[in-house]
C-alpha cells in the first residue's frame, strides 16, 4: 500500500512528502546493541529542483520522515536492540550496553522526470554514507549538541540506491515521484543488509564483539567453579575528561 502527501503549493511548484509501507525484514537479528544517531540533515532531508523553463515546474521532495521510518524498521529487524541517541543523557546512561553507534547521511540525490528524459519513467538515485563509531567517540559540545571526531570512526562505507516507476502505473507526477523514492529506499535497505557484514572494517568490529562475548562467558564459567573471597568494602572514583570537539551531528 502506497500513499503520498501533497503540500499546499503554487501552480508552479510540485511538492511531495514521501510516504510508503515498509515491512519488517525477515532476518535473524545480530546479537548487537546498536546506537543510532540521525543527524538533522538526514531526518529532515529534502531536495529542491528549480524549473529550467516555463513549461516545467519546480520540485520539492521531502524524504526525511520516510528515511527515519524506513531505517528504524530495518535496524529493528537486523539487530537485537536499537538505541536512539538524541541527547547526552542517553550516551551516559546507555554507554556500557552499546556495542557501536551508526550514523547515516545522504551524500547525494539525483532524479529524472519525463521532462528531463522525454520518456515516461521517473527515476531516483541516492548515495548514502554510513559511519560506525564507538560510543566513546560521541562527545557533547558546549551548546549541548552531540558531535564526534571523524578520525575515531570504526568503519565508513557508501551505499547507492536506485528506484524508478513508469508514469503509466499512476495518475499523477507526484505519485510517480513518491513511488520512485520508496523503491529507492527499499533498494538501499537491501544493499545495506548484504554489505554490512561484508565491509572489512565492520567485519573486524563484529569479530571483536564475538571474541569479547566468548571471553566473558569463559570468565563467568571459571568464576562459577571457584570459591569467592570475602573482600572488605572498596570504593572507586569514576574518571572523566573534557570531550574533544568534532563533527556536529
């Protein structure tokens, strides 16, 4: 089922808020607690194309809400637990549990419509940039905004996506652009699923998590068989430092 929302607009501008139905993927979730940060440029993403002539219309297509909805559904089906990081309090409270933090960005978006190609096909290309960082790389700036140092990333990789739809299937240009965007989102998700574990730096990170879990299980098993000594009370003081500034999210 597909739907779209048209914003109030003048006769010379066509505006679409992308909406679609995104089913949960049928996957065996990875045993990972993943933090996710959607930068404002991602969560509020839109693209504008100015008309090249009087016979054409301006286009404003907003994909941000659909982006967040789609990737939320995909991540929830792919990982054991997903933690949305929107503030510093979440970083401090959930840091011990989070295995890594994923930060998506849209690097580029291009599209063609019949007035551009002279054929009745609407097409959208999107290029994503995904960055995986350790929770310790997330810092708080003086204004409260979260940031991270790009040099501290664990992995970074691009994903491209493509969607198209013939005009003949739908009644309006806006419906066709909406469907092309939804198809592109689904294509991006398929590429993410197949490329995630195959990305070399991500594979190293996954292996490290597996080794830590095995070591923890072995240690727990060893301790269960040994008598536990009685220890007088001891206190430890947490240490902290002033976070470095980095890329604002």
